[in-house]
């Protein structure tokens, strides 16, 4: 996914303007959502530690990122 819209950070780095948020997702939804998002081009994922869904995120990323 690339809408060519990015946000320039004060460090000079850029991040995509559109991302996938996982806050308040139901259990067993995050893995599927992250997998689908990454397969469709998302590179901006909101994955804060406080969300406590790291296991699901990790399983999804293992599926879509070559080892």
C-alpha cells in the first residue's frame, strides 16, 4: 500500500501516513489483521507494548517476513 503520503519526523525519517492500529482489538483478531495488513503493503503498525498483543503480532510477522 502506498498512497505516497508520508509524515516527516524531526529526525529526518519518514513514516507512512496510513497505518494499522491494534489498540482494543479482540483476542485472536490481531494476528489475522497484522498478517493481512503487511501482505497488502502496510508498513506502519501501531504495536505498543501496553496493548499486550505481542504474541499475536509475532506470529503474524513470522508468517509474512522471510526467515
